[in-house]
C-alpha cells in the first residue's frame, strides 16, 4: 500500500508531538522531584520515593501511548462486523446555554488480506441531537451515520493518523484520515485540511 508523502509527514508529526509532550511532562516532573533530592536522600523513605518515581515514569509511558507509536502498523482490510455506540452528551456555551448533542462511536471488526481480524474504532462523530444532516439516515436502532459505514466496506488505517479511511464505491462520502471530515467520493484532497484522500 503506497502512502502519500503528505500523509506520511502528518503521521510522523503526530508521533513526534506525542513524544515531545511526554518528554516535557517527564522533564517537569523530574525537575520537581530532583530539585528536592537532598531532602529525599536524607529521608528514611528514599527507596520508596524512588520506586514511586520510577513507577510514575513507567505508567506515563503507557498513558501517553508511547509503545503504540513503535508497534502500531498500517493496514487495509474489509469490514466484517460493525457496532454503533450512541451516547447523548451536553456542553455549556457562553457559560449559560446548554447544548445537547449525540456522539456516536463506530467500532468494526476488520478482516485483513492475511485473514487476521482486527478490532478498530473507525470513527467517532458528533452531531446536534435534533439537527441531523439529510445525507445521514437515522436507523431504527437510533444510531446515526449508519448509512455511511457498512459490512464489506474497505478500511485503510495509516499508523499515526487519527481516523480510518472507510470507502465503498456506492457511498457518497470519504472520510479524511487527518481531520475526519467527510468529502465527496470524487475528491482527491480534503476540502477542509487539504490532505490526500486515500483509496488504497
């Protein structure tokens, strides 16, 4: 699978940004810890404190998803099962007006060319509860965006990107792997962020 250069740069930038944020947090925590090292060294609880420090560093590695940066792989496959999780949420606008909306998580089982099954969240969308764009249907089970994703669709995931590219020739839209924006099937680049639209 050939990955466009702009998508490669985008994925690398996100990986480096995550590492940089993690290192910054570790640096701040280490400075705070070792600036009082003299008092820690004189304490009878030195060993315990050092163990706690190391433990926090290890936990932070996984909390920031650092291992995922190195073992995560790009893949391409077909959806064999879909699961839509819908949840109503709200937020406050201008400190007084409550805005209700619906968020939908779309989880999929994807069969790769090798036969391996991968479980992946392929999209997470938010829309106003009462204002649903006409191009999405509201299925009997109450989920939205169900018309955009179906069993048999092709999924492309590039390690380091935030979104999956899900497409089928009978669908009207394609999702940008960089920003998640829906684009016309004929688009070669995203209308919102300008990144290349993948088709395998």
